[in-house]
């Protein structure tokens, strides 16, 4: 998994066991026509609760902050 993909909402929800890859793919496809935020759309579709989305967004925020503090990774 790419470093930038690690922090995406859908990937966080998959890793936490709230959704599967198929549900993410379906939500992303529908998002193209609705322009809704992914978390909102997954709640409307019944894939996750609002609490699960909030928890994933909180984790996402912590990861972003930690990665920013760590600075860029040196290339091997």
C-alpha cells in the first residue's frame, strides 16, 4: 500500500473491519455522480455508522499530524 493511501478514509474503514473492498468500490463509484463526501455517502448507504466515520476521521487526523511531524522519508 502506498504511503498516501494508508491515510485514506476508505482504507481506514477497511482496516478497522467496518467495510470491505467491494463496499468501498461501490461507494466511490456512486460518489462520482452524487459529489457527496465519502463518509456521508457510506452512512446513507448503510455501510457504516456515523460513529465509525467519526472514529476513522479522528484516526486520519492523528496519522496526518504524526506524518507531518516525522517529515519526509528518505529514499532508499
